[in-house]
C-alpha cells in the first residue's frame, strides 16, 4: 500500500489561536493513547502565532476520521479561521531526522 501525505494550512483569528492550539494538543494526546499504526502526524504553529500547518502521512484508513478529539477540533474550525483550511496532497522529496514529538 502506498503512503498518502496531506498538508493542511490555515490561519486562525489571532484571538482564537491559543484555543486552536489546545484543541490540536488534545488530538495528539488521543493519538498517543491509541497509537494508530502506519500514521504519522505533525502540526506546526508559525511565527505569526495564528498560522498552523498540519502534515499527516498514512497508509490505509485515516485514524482521525474516528477520533473524538479531532471531531471537537473540526467542530468550529470555520469560526476560528481567518483563512483556509487549504488541504493539499504532497509527495515527500526528502526527509531527515524528523525530531518532532
């Protein structure tokens, strides 16, 4: 099975950026507890404080589809965002180390 990589970028309203970060952390807490196989996920908060970039790579089903924390994160995403989210398929050109987590 071939891995699929998605890159999602959006900018929240500055006043809602910390709330968004808390919701994202809850998703990672749930992932740590459930440890889905063949799935990697990282979220970056850019230096403007309000722009977020998520990168997910998976083989098979997306475990976020059945995640309660991810459902809470998505519930009001449109009202938290000034821009986006924009979802793009991506192909890994190279990677080294990836010291996230």
